[in-house]
C-alpha cells in the first residue's frame, strides 16, 4: 500500500488553462497501514487484536518502532503457546 501518496487529482481544461480538482483519498485499513516503520496505537491494536489498555502498556514500554513491537509480540506468542 502506498500511504504517502496524496489524494488523486483529476485535471480539467477550462478556457485553455488546466484546473486541478481534488478527489477523496481512499480509506486506509489500520491493520495494513505503517508509517515509516512505526505503528500508530490504533494500528497496533488492530494488527494484534489486543485490548486498548494492554496495547497501551506495551506501546508505552517499548515505543512505536514496528520492529521492536513485532519482535516482542512474536516472543509473547511463543511464551503463551508453551
């Protein structure tokens, strides 16, 4: 998914000059959206199906870095499955 792209633009020619018409950007699914290697809290909750309080505690403890959070959740899943 290309999140950094601006909303699509349509061009019209009125009186010989081009006019830019803004159109609505598509909706981004929080489970798929990642911005520069960091999770938003809502994205983190959606990705792992956590309760907001549980996700907030993990998020505050580890920070928003995607790599740290993904590694922690993998290790957590391994511990829970044992």
